[in-house]
């Protein structure tokens, strides 16, 4: 099946909002064998919306739109598309009731806003696509010829939920029903690496860097990781899975020591699982990351059985008074030093009575660097199952240095857990 | 001037990477009066790249590409575009030297990777666009007829730096040189609000919600804020600025109490500035946010003169032993309660000897909710210039609840600083 996407919103056209929905849609649809053949972005203008959707319908007969379903006056998707199908707009009382219930549950100020009612107007004969994550429902509108438009909200978390819960089942059902389902699929596997530069990874991969057994290999560098994504096209589902499995084995053979997980694996989640299995409890002492490492760990649901807490020792007085770092060490070696990092890790472990303590102290920049301690120099230390400290030379913006430092601390812990 | 954008990469086409560059480019170019008339995305395929760039050149004669400049084999932008212009590829020794120097500075493993050399091949006669934030330089290639292509890397932080530092000056110079510069501009002003739902904001705005004096108004909801963006089109620069200023005054008149800043203002930065002006020092005690509030504050360069540190009291034992929360309070009221939030704020303020202590304790979910303390219930407390505690009912995913809680704590502090 071939589908077109129309993303709607002045803010997209002007670049004020990043079009995350287009990527989400492409990825989810490719995984079930749908091909996205065209993507258009238009502003909040009824004529432009109708023009783009009509042109797309004429080409493929299957269109997904995002955006313009909200309660405000710049939301005009439904009426514009209803006009293409020759439908009038009617008020759906079930939506009105759901909106009122939702408002009562979450309300922060005053009575139910009447502008919300716009969200309850739908084209006659349309099917409502429930929105579990927000107030604006989606709309499915089809005609006798089998042409259809699915209208989803522009808010990414709402769009995502409706795509998975409602739209994909509907589309795959259509594909099997009308026999247009592609016999081949586009499938990928991803290996996530950290602590290695993209170019060094390519060198280590040698010939594999240009593709594995005819499967395309992409390098996807992120702030704190480089993902290797191998993609199979043109194969049936079973053959694609087998080819990808063989490719993953080869890639792991070459660069496995940098791989911390697959697909969307989160290093914090991996580390927490490994600790949980062994009954290990963690604490952290953070200086330049200011809570980022704790935030990474506690972002994972259920982290409370492993992660106990920590101290954000941003000012040196906190390192001294709360983490038993001696004034001598601070004066002699400076706050960014092996001695201070080690003392912080040992102290937080002992004082929070955990099995492992992790510490981070460094120069995140942009100011504060010196010749001997430049911006990007970060000490990470671990005390517990093993005792180690490592000096990192990170580059990037302040936030990138901080994110990379937190990631490096998690990776040090992952390696320590693997080898002890 | 009219420009086309071609973004390159299999991962964009398949949706594995979000196309942030397209938005960045559109926004920066619109601000100087350039109109983006077409956007195409193609995969890492020489034929597709050449086809898309050639078509774009034929339409407007001015094209910006992103992606495909890196050291790996899926990076083939330069050669594909050189072919369109009939140029051969040559090795640039200055780039080789810069790559070697950069590698020496940041290297983590082994010798200089030879695959890096691909980044030093450029089309003959091309101008190098320096890349201050990464290893792959950009390329500017023009012909006698004045048609040009600017090739930028796909890594967003690299693309952004080169756009601002190198490409925009080059484009604005061309616009004034060839007289094609538009006499009108597209300009926007943004008011950032927090603590209010989009629909409630629209109600408070009344008639203004559909536009201010003929200027378009967009509602841009984020995880922890709703931005109001008013946009002027078709006016000369001075008239646009004046019209926007009048619109901003009207918007502030209607919903100013929710506005914490303008443009890309960060609430943490605003709060830190306000504290700095008054010599106020801060500490935090975090439970469900696990360090996120500290991370928000320390993300701001120079925060160390205001922010001293904090305790991540994730486990109740840390609340008791490190923050003087009594076992009785924990047992009688539970960890998510006004009593515990207030005790945490008072204790961290006193024990870290700061002027203000802020605390957060709540149920981030997805598990752990009860009938009386559902997921999304968060207590935020402040001790210092004023003493207050507030119970929030937040919705969204675990991470959204946490981000909204940290933002609400910062906003509580902002309001307290304003009124005391």
C-alpha cells in the first residue's frame, strides 16, 4: 500500500516546530510494509489544506494528515477535508461529554472553556479515532470509492498513541482485505554504541561499514551514542529477519565491545536491570552534571528498588560538608580531579549505605576551562563492586558535555557489572 | 530570494531520524526574508541525490542540502552534486591537516582513521564552509550562471553553527548584491506561558485568539509550556517590528500572568538571573524528579553563583536520614504529602545554608498511583523568601509528569521572587 502524508501547521512551514510526526509515521508504516511516497507540509489555511489533501488523494487515494485538530481558531483541518468529500460538519455529543469529563479531571482554572467545543465538530459520516492521550479526537473519513483520509492531531505524543492503537490496525486490515499488501517488508535492526567516534567505528568495521551481506548500514550519531542501523528491503518478513540476525552477529563480532544494547535500548534501563538481578543498590554524587545522572536513572519506571538517591554537590562547600572531600584535596588537586571524584564516590556509597557509588566532576563549559583542565575534562569514578576512575575529554556544548558525562558514567557501571 | 531544501539520508526517508534541520533552516532563512518554496527528502543514493538537487536548481537556482558529508560509505552528497556541475573531486590538504589535528585533540582510541580522508575530498572549484562543531566541512559550489548549492552536514549542531556563522551572511550578501532581496520580511514574536492549558489560554484571549490586528497567532503547546507566536508577513522590517510590539502588548494584557518570558527564554535561566540580582542562593530536594530540577538549573552556564546543590531523596530512608523528614510524617501522611514536601524544603534550605530551598515529591507513574494519590499528583514546596506548598495534578507520561513538575517548581519560585 502507498500512502501520502500531509503535515499541517504554519509553525511547521516556518520551521518553528520540528516535524517529528513525519518521522514517526514513516517508521511505523514502513515496518508494516507501507510505502510513503510523498510528503507535503502546508500552513493553517483552508485552501492550502484542501489543495494538498485533494492532490494526494488523486495520486494514492490514501492520506494521513497531522495537525489542525485542536480547539483554537488556527485549527481547520476537519472542515477543509470535509469539503473535499462533500460532507457537512456536525456536533458529536459523545465527544462533548468526553471533553467535559476530561476537563473536570484535570482542570486548573475555572469552568469548561467553550472553545473546546470546536473539537467536537466532525464531518458527517466520519469515524472517530479515540485519543487516549489528549482532548482532540482523530477522524477517519472514507468515500464509496475506497479513498480515505485519516486525520491525527499534531501533538506528537497524541499522534503516536493513536497511530499505534488505532490507525495501524485499521491500515493492516485494509491491506490484507484488498490484497494490495506488499509481499516484502522494510525491516531494520539497530545496535547502539557509546564511547566511540563515528569514524573510529567505521574503521573498526572495515568492509562491513559499506554494508553487511548486501544490507544497507547507516551510522546514526547522537549526542551520547552512535547507532548502527542495518536495513533489509525487498525481502519477505521471515527472510528479512534471518538476514538481519546474521548481519547483527557480524557487526557484534567487529564492534561488540562498544555495543550497549539494541533498538531503542536505554543505557540507564540496562544498568538498572543488571543491578536489580544482583540485588545491587546505587547512589550518585554529581557536580557538573547537577542531577542529570540521577534524572537518567529515575526516568526509568521502577528504578526505586535500585536507585536510592544522591547528592548534587555543585558548590565546593557541599563536596566538603556533605561528601567528606577534604579541603586539602580541593585546594591541592582542584574540584575536577581524580582525588575528588574518588572521594565523592566513596563517600556517597558509604553514607547512603549502597553497594555502589558513582561520581562525576568536570568542566562543562563554556567558561571555567584552564590549560590543564580545559572545557570538556570530566572525571568519573565508581566505588563498589570495583573501584575505578576515568578522565574523559568530551567535546560539544555545555549540555552535550553533561549528557556525554552522564552516559559515560552509566557505561562505566555497565562494564563493571559485566566483568565482576 | 527563493531557496529549496533537500535533506539527504535513508534514515530520514524511513523516519529513523527526525528532520530537525529542515525546521532550523526554514526559521533562520525566514527571519532574513528568504522564502523556502519546496522541501524534498531523498535517501543515500547518488542518483536520487543528483535528481533532487538538479530539479531544485532548475526551479530556483538556489539549493541548501543537509546530510551525506560524513566519513562513511553512505555519505555521497559531494560527489553526486559535483557531477551535476561537471566538476571532478579533488583532495584538499588543508582539510586533511585539520582532521588530523582534531583527531589528535579528541582521540579516544588508536591512530587517525583513514576513512576520515573521505571528508577531505571536495569538488574542484568549490569553497569550503568551515565547521567549528565537527569534522566534516561544508561545501559551497556555484556556476557561472549564479546558480549555487550549499552542502551542510546532517548533524544538527554542526549544521546550525555553519548556518549562522557562514551561510546566512553569504546569502544575505547575495540578496543585497543581486537586488532580489525581498522588501518584506517574515518576523515573529513569541510569548512563553506555563501552568495553563492551551484551550484555557484561548478562552482567556477571547477575540485575540484568532489573530491580533491582522497578524496570525499560533498556539504551540510543549511538554511544560504553551507558546503564543504572533507572526507578521508582507511588511517591511520596521513596520513588522512595530506591529509585533503592539500585538505583544495586547497579548500580555490578556494573559500576562501566565507569561514567563519571550522567544526561547528558559524559565531556569530567568529564575537564576532574578536570584543573582538579589544575591539569593538556592538548594533543591528532589524525590520523583530524581535530579531533573538540579539538572535544569545547572544546564544554565554560570549557575554556580546561585545554585549550591541538593539532595536526591528517592528512597524514603534518604528523606528521613538526610532531610529530617520524620518517620511519623512518612507513615501518617505518606511521602507524597504537603507535610513531607514542606519538611524537605525547610531541611535542604537550612542544611545547605541557602536563602531558598525547593522540594518536589510526587507520583510520576506509570505505577504507584492510588485512589487518593493518583499518578500525576505532585507536591511542590518552597521555603525562604516566602513559604508555600502547592499540590499539582499533572498528566502525561512519566517523563512528562517529571518535566512538568520541575517546571512548576521553577514557576513557583519565579512568582515568589516577583511578589516578595
